[in-house]
C-alpha cells in the first residue's frame, strides 16, 4: 500500500474515524488527499468484532434466535426472521398465515424507523441539526407502534420457529393504525424537504455518483443499487413470508447520487407504511402464537440458506444442522459488508468534506458486518484466533 | 423593555422537554420489563436457567425454613437483572407458568433490583403455599 502512495507527489494522509464527530459508526477511513481532492481511500474495520458466528455454534439453536437479533440493534427483526426461517426449513415447520402477516408487519415498521434514522443522521452530518431532532421526534411514533406490537421499543424478540411470540387484539390494531396515520404526513413532508431544500440538495446532488455498472461490478446491494436504477429487491425476487400477497412496488431512481439514495429511502418508508396499513386491515384470523414448550429440541442434519431484504440490502444466513441441539455452522452475510468494504472507489475525485456524506448515504452498520475474514487479492482467508494473536505480536 | 419581558418570560417558562422523574414516560402494560418467579407455582425444574440466552438465571436453594410440597428439590430461579436481556424466554418456556411479568423498566436506580430473590421470596408471604 505504501509504495503506491509514494508515487503521488504531494498527498496527505487523513484518518477519519474510528471515533469521529462526522461518523456515527466505528469504521476507519484512511483518506489520502491531494489538496482537497481525495485520491485514495483505505477502509479499515475490526473495531466492533464480537465473534457472533462462534456464539451460534456454542449455544442451542433456540438461543440463536435471540443472539441473531443482537447482531444489529436497528435491523434486529430481519436478522431474527431470516435465522428463524432457516431453522424452519431444517425442522420442516410452517407458520400460520396470521403469523406471517404479523412478521411482515414487524419488519416493515422496522424499515420505516431505520430509514428515518439514517436520514436524520444525514441531516446531522450536513449540519442541519434541527431536522435531525424533528425526524428523531417523529421516529418515536414508530418505536411506539413497535412497542405495542412486540413488547420492546428496539429489540423485538418477536420471532420463534413456527410463528410469533405474541398476538395483537383489535384495540392494539386500532392504536397502531392511528399512529401510522400520524406518521404519513410527516414522511411526505420530509421527502419534499429533501427534494427542495437547498441546504440538503447543495450538499447531496452529484456527490458520490454510482453508475449501474459500478453497482454490479462491486456487488453493492439494497437502496444503493436501487438509487442507481438497478431494480433488485429480495422481497420481490423471493416473495418470502407474504410479500407475494401484499400490493407494493420496488422503488428505483436513475440518478445514482447521494440524494437519490436518500430519496429512495423516503419512498420506501412511505411504501412500507402502505404495506403496514394493508396488513392491519387485511389481517387473517387464526392462531399466530406458537407454544414454545412443544417445539422440537433437536436440529436435524441438513443445510438451509435463507435471505431477506434488510433496510440496508440483502441479508443472507447459511445454517448447517448437526443432528444435535446446536447448529454446526451459521454463516451471516450482511449488506453493509458489501456496501462499505467494496465502496472505496466511490470516494475518489470528491473533496474531503464529501467523504462523511458519501459514507452516510451508504447507511453503514458496522456492528453487522464485522467478520474475521480477510479478502486479499481475490482469495479468501479465514483467520483463527491463534492467527489474530500472532498478528498482534508481530506488530 | 421588550427584552426584559422576554427574559422574564423565559426564566419562568417550563422546559419543552418531558420532565422525566416528575412526569412518567408512557409505557405499554405488556412491555417486556421486570420478571420474577412466583414460588407458589415454581417447581424448581431449572428449565429457565438452561434456556436463558444470556445465562442470567441461577438456581439457588430455598432458605432452610421454607419447605414446599410442589418443589421437592428446593430450588428457585434468581435472575441477575444487569445481565438479563428481557427476551422473556424464561416466561414462555416455563412448564407451570410460574413467572410474574411487569412493565417496570427502571432497573438501574435501586440496588435491590439487581437480583430477583427478594421479589420471588415475597410471593410466598403474600399468596401462601
């Protein structure tokens, strides 16, 4: 790395992060700048590694449901959903239609508040702190709806193989519908604000432009791909749970800049709101709650591969059953892993002040993506604990 | 003059934020908060301690003066609230539905809320075996 940098006549190395006022996640961007222009970006991670995949192997697969939800705080229901669907594939369980609707409701409520928080953080990064406060205030309404549905403001712990863990009655349904009615005008207002306000548009338009070719070449997923006109959405491709029955559209934009990515998120939040209202008005009857005492205790031999559209993009789990009460292996591949590590090319040519803006427009979730895999020169290398100890000694 | 009136108005005005200890945060009745075992029902099977994802439950021996017919082993679960993640796995897995759930979320303020043993032993006095 150092040799190539020395070829540039005048370049300044600026470390941004892992703790920095302009970043809300523990990631380190080593920016090499020629004057104001960024000429090279190195992305260093590893500040938030917790060994979650090993925890899955050491605990029973029911404990894994709760461990998977703790990988990421903001997208905990999607992690739990995709893990539970993998376990259901292995066990051969099928949840009831009502349980499937309620699962989608929890995930879509989470998508609304996840998209709201990243737009609030974008406003904060731009220096528009009032907008940050306003969006966070309105986000509390969604958190309240989630609390009514699942019993937890942030961590839902709502999923269990074979169904969900608590049901809603008509009173709760009406209360959630009332809250959704209050949120709709606010979402539309913020979307319009992001479209017309010069404070926002001057900083975001034509910053961090990604062409569709870049998206496919570097494997970027989620709202980033959809902001560049690549129509990819696991909800539409797999039609898992009940996404095939609910009317909804895949949102795409063709501009490919930071503003397009944020506007895709606002449009998706409104689309999720429509889906939530449809679910609550068309909720089928029947039993949704599963009796956890009667579930099987052994995970059979076999493998399961499931994927889900998290707020940040495609999230996949690969589970190998061992014939015992704990899985042999659980592989988690999160969307931020692609979107952050592969996106170093997109900062080049922009000024240093644009670097936090471009990073936040990718919606980084570092606690999701920390994995002990080194990808170097195209070949994959798994790092054992002993290797990590040895590395420390050498340095 | 208008400046002074503005200053006086602001000095005596209430803050716009919620005054938390005076005004209670609105919380749902079935919010996943503090939970503890009702010893009138608990039979000491230890399933909650085995199933706890965060290993927050420890099975302890009952005090020697307490003998319960439905609890031959004399064990009862004690939850360590600082390590509890409030997933309610213990509540849903319990074969005799022995857990009492509350929406109490303010657990960092009082030292007696660190462990659930006092709350659990109180259930014996109030209900009777």
